[in-house]
C-alpha cells in the first residue's frame, strides 16, 4: 500500500485543500492530498467534496485504501494514465464507479478494454449518483472504488 502524504506545493493547477475555522477559510494547494482510509462522501458540488469533516476542492479517487486527489477535470481527462492508481490496485477492488460530472457519460471502448484486462468493470454514472452508490456500498463493507469528477453546483448533503 502506498502511504499518503500532504505536502504544500505552489504549483498552478494543483489540487487544493480547504481549511476552515475561527471564522476564516484558507485554501492551500497541495502536491498530493490523501486521506489514508475509505470514508463516506458527506457532500459534493461547488467544485469539490466533503468527507470526514474536511473539504476538498477538485476531483477525487475513493479507493479501498484511502481517498486522494484526482487530476481529472472532465470526462476527456478519464484516461488510462488518470486511472493508473486504480489499475495498480485492481486486485483490491470489487466494484468501480466512475462519476462523470453532472451527466452520465460512457467511457470509450479502448479504455473499457484496458480496465477489463486489469480485471475491472466500471459503472459510469453522474457524480451525484456515483457518490450515493459509493456510500451505500461502503456501508455494506464492499471493496468499492469511485473516481469522482467534481461538479460545479452548490454542495449537496448526502
């Protein structure tokens, strides 16, 4: 298993973590944002997600061994490279959900074939549906993974 590290980075376009408290909010870019355990998604929208009392701006990979930032901004960014971490731990995953944003979009056949070769079948659905399904399967203690593209609507409680 890969260890999670949270390191500050000043690079443009990097994932960010939002810290709130004492009446102020601070957004910091990070090199790799990672929570070292699976966790339910409490809310999504406004370009990010909330889980375990934390907010994350940007897309997420929710894996059986933790949650981490995902650099995909839209369905065109769902590629073999962007799913490399998922493919790397395919043996740990029973169910793979792909949240494709505000609407359901299916993956191209070549990517479906790559995932199939890795022993994975991806269920594509809107990000909201994927987050809700992920939470149910996680509560059932299933080996679920979700690749969730952030949506721009206001945060919606789960």
